[in-house]
């Protein structure tokens, strides 16, 4: 395959998560940018959109949402942003993907903001795990959520009979090294008797 060096199209999706004061909530912001690197700078960015949510950690429920279109192709595009207030009240654990498909996919929403809503789900789960580890390692006696919140049944590792739960039983603590986490057999041999 041959190709030219200058891409025809570049899409970047960036997600950042932040701890909120008090520690029981996090804010997660996802940004999508579509650009045409070959185009004149004044028209190179086709889409630049941001979807931000605030999530209550104990139950993983979205308590605030804000959609913002910063660059868009049609003057009417931003008219759809209020629809994404419908993220408020959704739990980012079980059923999240189905709920956002029903509410925001196709003509009910915007394909780019929908894509950001889809990306936010797993990012919120990872951020909640980071918040758990940070609080635990900081000696916080009120640590929550559980280290498995949002990951159970999310992949083969976290299946009910998967190695993730068995590694926890063997004494592994999420957020501790090394990466990748050693095989289950290694952890079981290291388990204090």
C-alpha cells in the first residue's frame, strides 16, 4: 500500500477526568476534533465538540451534563446540544450503552456528540477506579466505590468466573504495579498463608 504523507482526515478524541472537591464526584470531559490537514486553516477544523459530565461516584450516576459545539459545519448544529442534558440521571454502569443509543443515536441527536457520550462511559469507569485507588493510597478511611464498580461483566477478565475477581481474592490490589498484572498463578503463589 502506498500513501501520501499528509492525511486526508484526522480525528482526535481526548478525554480528561478530574476529582471534584469532597471526593464523591468526578468531572469527565471528552472532546472530538475532525480536521482536514490539507485544507486552508480557516476551514481545516470541521468539528470540534465537547461533552462534559459530572458523576456521583457511589452510584456512578451522571448528575450534570453539558454539550458544547465549538466548530461545526451547519449553523443549526448547536440546536441539538440541549438534548444531551438527557444524560443526567443515567448510571454509567449497566445499561448505559443501550440508554444512550435510545436517546441520542441517529436523528435524535448528533453523531459526533453521540460518539463522545459512547466514549464517556468507559472513561468514567476508568476514572472512578483511579479515584478509588488515589483515595485508598492516600489513607482515606471512607474509600468508595468498590474496586470493581463498573467493571464486572465488562470483559473476559471481569466475568463472574474471570481472573479479575480471583486475582482480588489472591490479594491483588488495583492500582498497584506491575503492568501487566501478573498471571493468577503467580499471585496465588505469593498469597500470604
